[in-house]
């Protein structure tokens, strides 16, 4: 991967960035961001990602960036990276960085992964917005990876499952797909909205309900989605009171992947 990024109107070849020492983006994570694959970035998907950024910037009462300049940065970096992250600072500055797809992505998509229930104190800040304050999910994922576990599931004070550290949860049982509601305090993921729309268009049953610790035991299959990994099944969840097993290979999962 080359040390190339875009910052405040121009491409920069470097592995470092210069910020003021009192920059709120540095001190408090006062940024919002979105991440996507460049190979599948249609105009429609581009607008979905930028609409979410615009909504957050407006809701937080920050300054909108120069969107033409943001688009120029995306076009500049797209030939160099399969994944781009567009970050907008509170004052409208843009930072666009690139990275590779996860090394084991194809294997995870086919065989599934193991997840652990995160400590309930690790909850995302302002979950309706994808802000730069990602300390809690980062800690939860780091703890999981330190134990050779691929993912972690964030929970609320009641122990309800909310989302993974990197995506939205999906569960399947008795011909119906389930996902936690936005009101539970989860990120309104772009991939989540696409899957919900596709299931509805195909007349598939899908419900947004809370995932209690008892209810999740009866699911046949579960997985998580985001705009980079698409959909990854979870075959094992390690909880404080035992281990749950789910089918990583299921016709319903194959159908979701086809959307």
C-alpha cells in the first residue's frame, strides 16, 4: 500500500499528517466518516454515503465541506486503493485515506467467524453518527483479536445485543430476517439499509426487534454487514454464560449475498 492520502484539497504522499495540537478532531474525535469499496461505488451508493455524512454534519451543527473537493479526493485515490475512508472534520476539512480489504475476507464470508460478547461498559458514543470517537469498539475488537477471536458484539445495560464493532447484526429464523432497531442505539449502516430495502422488495419477511440474551438462542443463523465486508456469518458466539452455535452456511445467507 502506498503512503498516499488526500487532505484539505490536495494529495499528499506521506505516512504522517500534521494537525494543530489543539485540533478537536485530534483531542476529542470531532470528525464523522464513512468507508466504502471503490470497485462497487456507484453514483447511488456514493450519494447514500454522503447523505449520511451531510445528515450528521447538520445534526451536529458543524460546517459542511467543499463537496466538489471531496469528490476530487475520492477520484484521486480510487485507482490506488480498494477501500476508502472519507473523514470530515468539524470545521469542514476533508481527509481521505485508503487501505486494503481484510486479508481473510473471502474465508470469513464463506466459513463465518467467531465473536465474543464485549464488556457492557464498551458502548459507542453518539451511535446514530459515525464519529471519530471509536474508542469503545476499537477496544472491544482489540480484546477479541488478542484472544484469536475475529469479532465482538456490543451490548446495552440489559445485555441486549446491538451490533458488532464493525457492522450491523442480522439473524434468521423460521423464514424471517431480524435486525436490531435503530432505536436500540445502533449505527444506521449503509449496508443495513440496502439489505432491508432488498428484502422488502423481494417480499421477504424482515423485522426490527430487540435482541435479548434469551431470544438470540433460538436463531438459526446470524451475521453482520457493512459496506466493506458485505455480509459475514457468525458461527460461534462466546457469551459470559456459555457458547452459542449458529449455521454459517444457510440458503437465506446465500440470498442476502446475492443482493
